[in-house]
C-alpha cells in the first residue's frame, strides 16, 4: 500500500473535517536538518508526512526556548525537536532523529578519557535549551550559553572544560569560530546517545497533527522511503524503527 493511500485512509478515519489545511512548525535552523532554503532531514520528513494529504507545512525559525513558548501560546502547532519532555507540550511517540552527542575539550585536561564519567566534577557548557543536567552523570557543573560558537570559545580560552553538542553542530561552531587555536590540542569524543521528538501543542489541531505524524513515520519506515531520506543526508534511521517495527 502506497504512503499516500495509507495516509489518506488515516485522515478519513479522523473525519473529513478533521484534516488540517496547514500545520505550523517552529524551531531553530540547523545545518542539514532545517536549512533555511527548505532542505534538510527534518524538512523532508515533514513534507513526506503531510504533503501527500495536501497539508501545507509552514516553518518558523526561532531559538528553542522561544519556540516552546510559541507552541504553548498556540502560535505554532509543534516544535522540532527535543529529547526530554517539555512542560505543557506533548512529545510524539515516533522520533525524527537519533544520535550520539559529543564533548569538545582540551586533551591536556583529560589525559585518560572515560566517557561521560570524565565530566564529573568539571564545568560543562552547552547551547541554551539544548541539554539538561539529566543528560549527564551527577556531579557536573554547567552553564548555558547563547550559541555554539560561544561554547566553543570558552573552552578554547580555558573558561570551561567541555562543550557539549551534536557532532554536526560542533563542526558548524568550528566553521563559525574566529578565535585562533590549534585543533591538535583538542579532542571531540561521544558522551551519550539520545533520540529527538517533535513537541506538539495541547490543542485539537496539535493532537491531529501528531496523529498524522506518528502514523506517517511508521508508513515511511515500512515503505523504505524513510531510509532514502536519511541516506540522502548521511544519517542513520533511529533504532526505534529498526527495533520496534
């Protein structure tokens, strides 16, 4: 059964008047995920989920914390994406992405790397809203900064021990960096793994949009279309699908 036919049947099950004409999604612009030219993993997954039903996906770009608030206020239907529950929002049951997150640090400060245990007793920085202490072992000190470039800079200057981020975002921060430094003095190592889920509004439209999204992700995986999209952007399909479906 084709993706389009299955999704049309899903919409019919919801009721003809239940099919939204448009969904509004909000979140930051991330390279290879939500590029501002409309390309990227998240953009393509959402188009594959909603376009077959004639549903327009409107994108608003905003920092994570502002995006959460916009969804709470009903100015958007969902946010992409987060790994932990967000107050007053409802996470989808199907992830959009899964990956390791990494630490950037000065090698001389950590001569014996032991993974996440090496962070204990040290100061860790990350972008505001991107992580929480629950992502790490007890005993870290942390700060949230406005950008990845800021996080990178304080580690280069020795004002923090670790910069935590997605490997793609660390690479982006390295490209944006204007501060001279020798990369040979630093290392990037995986610290943990997490899956990222769209966060939907607690509204009637939010519930319908989430139902369509969850059903569509299952169909896209089983049809093989999901793997094509992930392969295009050089990412792995989340283990949820390979283990559960």
